[in-house]
C-alpha cells in the first residue's frame, strides 16, 4: 500500500527517531509499503519519518551503472537499514545537488563525504556492515539524517538556504 508522505513543516521530520525494538509483521509491512511508496515517487531513498513513523529505519534503491553499457543506468538493489550506525566517513568529500520527497521540487547543493560505512539490521534480523561510496553513500547519509531530524536544507550553504526560503514557506502552507 502506498503511504502518504510527510512534508516540510510536519514535526515528525524534526524528531530524533526511536530504535526499532523488534522486527515483526508491523515492521515488515511498513518496509513493504515504504518500498511501494518509493517506487511510486520515483525516489532513491525513503526514511520512516517521511511516512509519519518515528522509527530508525530507512530504505534505498539507488541506480547502478549498467554492466553492458556503463553510460546507462539500471535499477539498483533495494537496501533496508534498520537501526543503522554510520561510521568512518572518508576524508574526501564531494558536492552534489540533493532533492527530498518531503521537500518537493527543491534542490540544494550539499557537501558530504565520498565514502561511509553503514552497520544496520536487515529484515531477517541480521546485523550487517557494508561500505558505500558515491551516490549510494550520499543517499545513506541523507536518509540517516532524516531519522535524526536533520534535513538537507540544514546542510546547504547560507546563500542556497536563503534562495529557497520562499519555496519552503510555500511548501509549509501548501502541504499543511
Ligand atoms: Zn529526504
């Protein structure tokens, strides 16, 4: 089932979310609904607070270069990160424009480390650790920010933040 999104201005997006205590049917259903929602929105990542749930959980589905033709992109794997812990950010960082399903049609430059290690629990309850780079790493950091109540607009530079001020006010009104 597709879930309604929480938009900028909704207090759930500013919460430090709670740990997931048990992977039960409710959590499995939530993840399945979130992945359907992500697909429908054509997004690459979605965190639980974006669908109104105060939980430390996010999913990503980042496109990967095609094996046959590296200039083409194909669907990447769906990752489920429950109670994630990020560590060892690389000293190299890069700037890229980010968007957010909770802040429609707004794009801001954000500088983030190029690589990051993510430890999390999967849907079977197993703890796993994987190192990510590039867009997949960026997506994990953006989504992990969400479960700490942090948004991309908090991480952009002052001038860019000012430029989108009117958009943010509009979204706050429009989606209340
Ligand atoms: Zn977002």
